[in-house]
C-alpha cells in the first residue's frame, strides 16, 4: 500500500544522524539541480509543463548562478503504472541520488500529493535545499489540524529546515472548500478520501475545519481504489443524509464511477473536490449531470510553478554560492509567503471534464 510505504520510507529517513558529516560546500565549477517529476501517470502532462518552466528559468540565467555552471538533471518519480501519481521507491531513489551527489546544490520536488514526505527526510539529512513546485501537504511545514501526531519534525532529522514550497498548502484548500459548502447552505457534510497520505491528511483537516465553521461532519469514508466497494461507499455516505460531499483524494481508475454513484444516491447534495481531482486531467470525465461538482486547486500554472521554483534556486545560489547551508538560508528568506497564493475554482464543462471558471481567492 502506497500510504504504508510512505510512512516506512519517511520514518527510515528520520532515523539518520542529522547529516552532521555531510559536506556543505560544492567543489569545482559545476553544481547540479535535480528535478523529480512523474512521467507515466495522470500528472505527466503537468510534470512536462513544470520541467519546461524549470528549464526556461535556467536558460534565462544563462545556465549559471553564484559563479557556478548549473547542470540540470531530471529524474522519474513514476513507473509505468498510470493509476499512481508517484512511486515511493522511485521518489526515495531520486532523493538518494541527489543526496549522494557532492555536486548537488538543490532538489526540485516533489510535484504531487504528499510525495515530499518520502524525499524530504533524505534531502534534509544530506543538508540539501528542497523546493517543491506543487506539493501542498500541510504537515511538511506545520502540524495539520486533525492529525496531532503528523507534525513536520519527522521530516527534518537534522533539526534544520531545508524545504520551501511554491504553491499553497492543502489546509488552504480545506478552508476554502468548507467555506464553499457552507455558502451552498450545507449544515451536514460528508468526506470521502483515498488511502494515501494526501487524502488521509486532507480529510482530517476538512473535518476539523467543518466543525469550526459550525458544520456537522456526518460521515468519513475511505475509498481504497477497489471497484467492487464503490457502491457500498456511496450507499454509506447516502445513509448519513449529508447536505454536501467533499472528495479528498487523487484521481484513480474508479474516481469517475465513484463520483457518479455518489451523485446518483445523493442527487440533492453538491459535491466538492480537492486539487487531487486535477491529477487525472484531461482523462477524467465526470458523470453526466454532475454540474454541482466543484474542484479547487492552485491558481499558479504548472509552467509558472516550475519557473518560480528554479528561479528561487538560482537566486539562492547567487547569494549562497557554493555553500549548501547558505543556499538553504537564502531560499527560505527569498521564498514568497505561500499564504499569498490564490486558489482557482473548477467546474465540469459540457464534456464532463473540469474547466477553470475563475480565481477562488
């Protein structure tokens, strides 16, 4: 199970000695920036745009920063199984490749839905800057509501922060979706989530935020990706009579059918979805008559996210030059506050696929 693999890999990273023996300076005149992105999953098109942005930023800088030639190396974060947005073993291998390279100055990753929970302890132990273009996992930087044992300390075995993200946290998505449900007149809300760290953590945050907003959480159902459980999941949700349903998970092979079943059994309840629903674009076709489904995601485009991630690295290297610790300190100081990042709203178009309809906040 991916979730268990994430926990095992992340915790194994936390058993390191804090990276005290790792070199902090780059020798020679070349430094390497690694980029870990999915190639074969539903996020492959987004990943391609992110890498294009990273390469554009590097080209604009003439391939240099801080007196060093910057070498760019792309690593695959997925295998040939399109149902998984990222592969824990590959993400771990990517982070180790960067951590073991004495020329590495930064690691761009991860792109998707909690994958940084695997790579971050490894880059932190190595004292290497990690910049994520798209991973909003809240626990990477703060303790998420509803998950008291999921604090960020487990990702930083060295005791020093080395992580910066470009987009908003998942907690901002949770807050916004609760606001949308409340604005739609909901008093009772149900959540369906997937088995991975992204869905579990986000679902817990949504439930806490719903209670704070005066909504009653009436159901929290896990969908484990098995087609034969879809009808039962939808039935159990329907039995609680929610006024709104929120889907917190990454798109998989059965997501379209799951949403259709929920819509059929709770036709009067509007449905909302986190940015994980965008992972299957453009292949996901939402059920006919699903006009009341809304999705939310980062307003920043993938290409722009990649561009900003690389620009931040280059600016940090310009200040810190060949010293990894100084580069990390510069990146953390130069990074724009993620609280200022806006969200964007999606609704199904005529063909059932999600279309951007406007900036949410």
